C-alpha cells in the first residue's frame, strides 16, 4: 500500500511547516532527511534529473515539490489521504 512520504531536512523551515501541518491533521506519513539518509537523497534526485529539491512529497508515482499548504491540501484530497 502506498504511503505519503515527506523528503526534507531538519533546518528547512518549509519542511518543518509541512511536517507540522501533516501532524496537526493526523496524516500518517514517513519523514525522510535528504541530508542524512542516502536513499532519501537518491530518491529525490531521481525525480528531478539529478537535482536535490526539497521539500518534496510523494505518494505512489505522484510527487509535489515545495508546495504551499493549499497545494498540499489539494494533493491529499486528490489521493484521498486523510488524517
């Protein structure tokens, strides 16, 4: 089964904002640090032709780069992800 994944860093304010929003909504997601987890970094670079862009959210084959909260809400609704 697919699970929402957040790829970011500990120091990135946008990553923290998305993380906090998902937690506040009780959305089940996996949180990966692209600076300390080699596989997470590789996964993100594969999405963007070798570039490291974060925060990135993935769900199955879909991904979203650096979304606003409203874009994230639309992504969650599209994929029927609820808290």
